[in-house]
């Protein structure tokens, strides 16, 4: 069973509600802080996700946990004629909508408020579905993955970009120190929400990765599951189909 880690320890809200509240709180400086925390490598990882999706020549793409829309905007470089970015945080989406408008992509990208575990789409709706740094925030991982499987077209591609834990010396030791002590400190210095980056580091260190997540994907109906570790294993890209 997955460890239930929530942003606010003493809150009576559900994890889903807490995650929405947390991202609303940090939405204003989330993009800049992300670049600092990952040393910009998250941009490179997203480009690799783009390569996987582009190779499938999709017409419709759903980006779940789209946040401020970075990956959805990147997906505009594919053959897709319609891209939907879905997120539970209204604050993050407001930032994303401004970015989409600045790039004049409103006709191609639609950002919508929604729940990844109750997707408001018909069965077999999308050629490609992506989730970048979002699956570990699902309240019920199995339910979210089953919903993704439901709305993905047969032979469609599902790509996850998520944090993972390096296993080799010295990367393991350096990463553990960084996520436990440095990341929360940076978050507290630049964010008004002191709990947010502590939660993000705790959830990253405890979330299943590699073959464990591969098996969870298979259990929920996905096939052709492949894990591709990135940057010494600090993140992993998962590619699957239906």
C-alpha cells in the first residue's frame, strides 16, 4: 500500500483538497522555483517526453496535472490539433492561461479545471496522455490510472515524467541530502507556503519508481510499459500503451 503523505499534517481536508490548496498557494512563483530546484533539467526531461509523443503523431492530447501548462504548451509542437491541459488547482491554471495567451495558442490549447480521478471525457478520447510530476499527487493512484486508461484510445501512448530515487553511490547520498534538507529550505525562502516543498520532497522520496511503478501501470491495464531513468535516476520517464 502506498504511504499516504499529505501537504498539511493537521488538516482535516482530503489529500486532493490539500493538494489543490497547496498549488493555489505556490502558483505565483512555481515556474521560477522549479527551474532553481531542478537546475533547469526539468526542461530537458520534458523535451524527451515531447519526442516520445511526437513519434506517435497524435491528433488529440490530454496533459493531466498540467499546472501552469508547460508541457501542454510544449506539446503544441506535435501534430496535435487539440490539446487539453487539466489540473485541480485554479491558481496554477490562471498562470497557465496567461502563458497560453501570450503564445497565441488559445485555438490549440484549452486549460480546464478538473479531477484526474474523475476525468470529464468520453472513453477512448485521446491519442496521447501525459502527466509530468503529477501522479504522486493523486489521492488514489489506481483510480487515476484506470481513468487515464479509460479515456486513452487503443494503441494510444501514455507518458509519465516523475521523480525517482538514484540508487548508485554517490548520487543516492547527494540526492537524499538535497531533497531532505536543501529543497525544503529553498522552498521556505521563496514560497509563502512553508509546507509545500517539504511535502514535495517527502512525496518524491516515498513514491514507487522503476519496476514498482511499471507493475502498478500493468495492473491498471497498460501494456508495453517501459521505464527510462533520467539524470542518474533523479527522474524517470515511463512510456506505456493501451
